[in-house]
C-alpha cells in the first residue's frame, strides 16, 4: 500500500509494508525539484535514517532496475 501527497515544495510518497510479519517500517520518499530523499525509522537505533539522491542518481537507479549485472553509464541522446 502507498500514499501520495503533494506538499508546497515536494511530492511525498509513503510506502507501507503489508503482508505477513515481520513487517518493515514505512518508507517515506520526498521528491523535490533538485533531489529525492528516502527515509525510514530504524527501531534498532531509534532514529530515522535518511538518504539523499541527486536526480542523476535517481535516473541511474531507475535504469538499473531493468538491466542485468554489469557496469553502465547513461548518455544523453
């Protein structure tokens, strides 16, 4: 299950784990004009872990999900 909210400066997608236990904490994705942040609460440390991806890194991740093992470099055109 997931939710989508449009805030003033970001689109926020929340991914909610469903199914058999053990379930993972919600993943929150904030899409800004210049980057994307991914955060998730870590119950072991009692802290939120946050990763920031540039738009180039996000593009590379999107491409990587559909490719086999290897080393790649995306080029324009």
